[in-house]
């Protein structure tokens, strides 16, 4: 497994360079790559506090601790986001169907 920390110089991008690159940033990593909070924040183009808030809101999966660091597995993040997208799509379809039933 690869462990990518916030100190990794390779493939670093600034938030401005990363806009629209979230999927590429995560998808470009090996599914078993481990990310610490700083590296995940860098990939998402947000602050580390925002990563913690995203976990609290369920937008990201909960991390596990490795050497007292919050750590995520890249493939699990992608799976979590894919499931969230499917739920949102199903919810949107249900809402559209509800509106269709209300039309005269």
C-alpha cells in the first residue's frame, strides 16, 4: 500500500489547479493508496477542517487511525462517492416522478 501524506511533492496541485480534477485526482491513485488528512484535503482542494466536516456530514467515509493520523483508502473514498451519487440520482428520479404525477 502506498501512503500519501500532505508532504508529498509529487502530483501536488493547488486548489485553483485542481478545480474539476477531483475525480481525476482520486481515480488516478491506486485503489489501495492510503491518504492522510492533508493529502486528501489537497486532492479535494479544501482545508483539512473541511475534510473533517465532510466526514461529519457523511460526504466522506470515516477515516481509520494509522500512527495517530486520520487515514483513508483511495478506493473506498471513490466507492463512497459513487454510492452517494447513485442515491442522489435515485432521489432525483423519485422527485421527478412525484412532480409528473402532480401535473394536470
